[in-house]
C-alpha cells in the first residue's frame, strides 16, 4: 500500500500548507460546464511509457491528486482508446470523498467518446443507477453495439454524424447538471476540446522520467493547430514530481 504522500507548495505561496481539495476546488456557483483536464507527462514531454499506459509515469502523489480530482468532479470524460488501454471501469466510491460529494452521487459518472462503441462490458453495465456510464457516439456507430450498450444500462447520446462534437458533449453534460467535467484524455481527445476553445483548466503532473523521442505529447492527433495562453494557478511538488494547475488566461 502506498504511504500518504507529502506535498510541498512552490507557487504562489511557497511553504504553505497543502490541502488538495481546496487547491483544486472548482469555481463556486458554476452555471456552465467547466472542463478540467488532468494529464501526466515525463520531464521530456512524453504522455505515456513503453507499455502505452501512464502507469510508468505515475506515483502515489499523482494517484492522490487524481483521486481528489475525481472526487470533486461530476463526470469523468475519456476517449475510447484511453478507456480501453487504461482499463476504465465505473468509478468506485471512496470514504475520503464523503465531504467532497455531499448532496451528489457517491461517485462521478464515466463518460466515453467513441465512434465504434468498443468498450468493456463492465464499463457499460456495472455503473450505479445514480451515476450511469454515458456514451457519446455518432450516427454512423454500429447499430448492434448501440443496442447492446443501451441494454447494458449505459446512457447513449448521439453527438455528431461522423465524429463526436466537443460542443455537443459539453451541452449534453450540462443538460444533466454535470458541470464539473474532468477529462483524463487521451491526447487526441484533449486536442479536440482544446482546438475548439473549450478547455478551461489543465492539471499537469510532470514526472521525473525521460522517455525519449518515441512517446506522444499530451496533445496529439489530427485536430486543427491552435494556441491557448494559460495562467499558472499553483505549483506543488512531491517526491520529485511537479503538479501544476493552469487555467485559461
């Protein structure tokens, strides 16, 4: 079992006490979706390790931040490839979330963006009734998989003709009262939302590892090239890893 990691505040208040839930709190009184992305990168900019997963870059501190971010969120959003590679299942409740989730379901829903609906049956069928898995797909999705996902209990939303519209995703989540949106990627999904100008916040863990030139960046794929100035809200450190929180400038 991992020991409880200790965090050190570097910016903007060096040496101050670190309360992760307070540091990563969503803006108060949200009346629209707030899209937060949580990603991990090696020191040389790689988004995953040799296995194709992020496990080689993670740590107890990274998992602690991820747990708090999930506890604060209404919904965890991911691309289908990330859901498959990282083994996504419905989020399990945690005792430490009791205060974070007061008045809300015990766990956030998982939402997946997929054109093929190639998803694990447990992700589709074993979510709690008050936090069902949400599947965003297209008009061209395989009809048999659409029917299977609905029979399993997932909420299926058509959000585009040939590709899923990022705007339609956030609109559908907002219509369900899910404004605290946490996306965990992967790089292609992040690129789609960032290029559409929808990313409000980036939480980036920089892991003390080198991966070399073969690894993907945290933003990748065929989305249109774009720039987005960011403002650094805080910088924390734990066991050599850096935890930066940026918001859209």
